[in-house]
C-alpha cells in the first residue's frame, strides 16, 4: 500500500509537471514579447540555445539559424558589441540588467527594452541568461515627437519679442523667455520656483495676485494694464494678457501670460486725446474740450455744492488786426492772448 501510494503521488506530481510545462510552453510560444536563452560556455562566450516564435517573427531570424551562435555571428559589429557588454554585466554582477537599444530591422529603426535575467546554479555561478525584449518603438516615437515639440515651443517662445511666462497652480514661476528676463532685469535661475512676492514690489504684487485669483476663481482669461518702474527709473506701461492653463485631463494647472509694452501707445493716445480736445493753434480747449470739461466740472460742483463760473472773452477789432498785419500775425496774436490767460 505504501509503495502504491508513492507511485500514485509520483504520478500526480509528474502530471502536474507535464501540465505546468505545457502551460509555460503555451505562454512561451504565444506571447508577443521576445524571449531568448543564452548559455555561457567555458570561454565565457554567450551562445543562443533557444528563442521563441516572437523572436523569429519580429527579428526575422529562424531558431534553426541562431542556435549555437554568438551575437557577433548574427548582428552588425557595433550592435553585437553592445549586446556582449550587457551580457557580461549580467554575468559579473549576477543581477538583472535592463537597457534600451535601437535595432534596424528590415531597414526600419526600432527601439527595444531588453531585460537580462541571470540563472544561477547550485554552485552560485551564472550558467544561463534568460532575455526578454519588448518593442517600445511607439513609446520612443512619442517621446521623440514630444521632444521635437518641446524644442519648437522653446524656440518659438524665445523668438517672441513680448515677455512670456508660465506659473504653476501654486503661482510659482516655472518658465519664461528672454524678453521677460530683460523686462524685470533678472535671470531664470532667480525666477523659477519663486512667487510674485519674491520678485516684484508690493504695488505690482497686489495687482498681480488679485488678477491671478480672479483667473483661478472664474477659469477664464483676463487682461489688464500695469505700470512698472524699471531699474533706470523709467516708468513703462504694460498690457498683461493671462489665461488659465489646463492639463490633458482638464484640471487647472497654472497660468500662462503674455505682456506687451504699451508705453508708446499710451503716449500716442494721450497726444491724440489732447489734439481732440485742445485747439491746435493756441492749445486751449476747443468746443469738444469745453463740453467734456464743463460736464465733468458741473458734476464735481454738484457733489461738492460749489458754483461754476464761466468767462467768455472776445478780442476787439481782431478782423481789422488780421486785415492790417496778415493772418500769420493774427495767429501770433491769438497765441499770445491764450498764453496770457493760461498763465494768469
């Protein structure tokens, strides 16, 4: 009975081993990941002793053509040297080795993540290496495309003459271009990771933070004007355009801003305004200026409970003066009268 029981147990164990072997064989033959086995001979040379069908299909080399051969017998010299170097590292360290490698297959560049797993025998030596290779070409292509896009965006941002910046959701500066550095007379090394309060004076900080809070609250772009005193003492007017930045999942991830120097535009607007309300010859208010001044003065007088006094002045015999001395002399006369009134 005891012998029969041992026979039965051995049979069960054997059946389980066969079942496990078939199970792993099925995985080995049908998985898309490449599997290969390297055996280390007495000369410490690595020779292929087995590859799965995925190796044959993806690399284009049949198992019968590779068994017993070294990398140098199969692959180009430089590639074989890289494989051998990593195999030796796995052998010496007795640890798993992971690396990425470009392989040209059928004239096309492909990228692979290769893992080498040492098989250690009872003596503590590595006698085999089991290798896997996973095709990461789509991932590498996406990475390269992302890097190309990043380089393009960086070049584009640096080309833009306007100051450009990006702040993360904690309102810390994470990116800017050269124009922004020049505007605030600071370097990126001193800007990145800093908040507005670390860079600007209080009046600018208050305006900036209020508008940033408005963007966070309403999740919409805004624009506003701000005056900044530069290091040389000059005051410059800027128009700031800001917009919320969202990640690919639609979550708020910071603020992007573009700044335009509108100092000359403001000066031009002020000049145009003066021209629109002042007489071109004498510089005193014209009819439009009198209307605007009168309306404003009347409202202020109402609020304060004051009176408004209006004086109308006429220059006697001015036509005779023009006829006698000419219109240019008449213009000089009008200018002199207007200057006298303005100075009194």
